[in-house]
């Protein structure tokens, strides 16, 4: 594993509470990571934005910043066929 | 009003259905605009991403693209005090 890969962590935003994910972000950066990516699909997208905003403005204010935000689509297979869902990738980086 | 301002339209994403907003996007670009911004707060953020993805991939595929995505926070006054909500601004531009 290259050094770059070790420093980059991915957090999948799902059904847990917003604060649980903020705690994961704080832990990752406190362990020395330089970058972490929040990934969410569908209705969890709003929660991912909340996690990014709360982490960068409250818990790790002036330590990390929102480096990039990308939106896209993904096809997922369900019982009733293939469904397209929107996705978001928010990159947080040590500032 | 300068020419630049005339060409830029803002759509506030709220409680209507996703397709209603897609129709507004299609109408704006069909009337000749070069750019339009989707703005949403809180839980409507996921809907704004859906509107952007559906407009750029289905209705106006290869005609418009997602030019920029910005996330942020806003303070709003409620009956119970000031509350911070997350926001998203998605810029769609003629490609």
C-alpha cells in the first residue's frame, strides 16, 4: 500500500446519526490522516453535507477544510430492477 | 441589468417534486440561458442533486453539464432560536 493510500480514508454515510459520523471524522484526522472522503447516496446526501459542515466548522475548525465536492449517479440493482441513485463525494483535507 | 445577470437564473429547491424542478431547468435553458444555479438547504439537498443529475443525464444530456458544486452553512431564525442548516449550490452550465 502506498503512502498516499494509507493517508486517505473513506467514510460511507448511511443510517447512523450525524454525530456518529462526525466522531469518525475527528478520530481519523486525530490519528494523523491528511484526507478523508465522505461518500453518500440518495437521501443520505443531506447528512453527508451536515457531517462535512459540522466537522469543518465545529469539531476540527481551522484544522480541516472541504477540499472538493463531486456529485454523480450510480446504478443499483433492486428487487424491482435497476434503479439510478444520486451520489456525493466530499473530500475533507487537513488545512 | 447586465447581460451576465440576465443569463443566470436561480432555482430554489423546496417541497415540490423532483420532476417539477427538472422542468424548470429545461425551460430556463430552452429560453436561451447559459447558466442556472440550483440552491437547496437541509433535507432538500438530496433533491437538488437528483434534479442536477436527471437534468444533465436525461432531459438535457450533452447540452448542459454540472459546472460547480459548493456546500456551506446558513443560519436561520426559528421560533426556538437560531439554527444552522447546511446548504448546496449546484451550477449548471451549457456545455
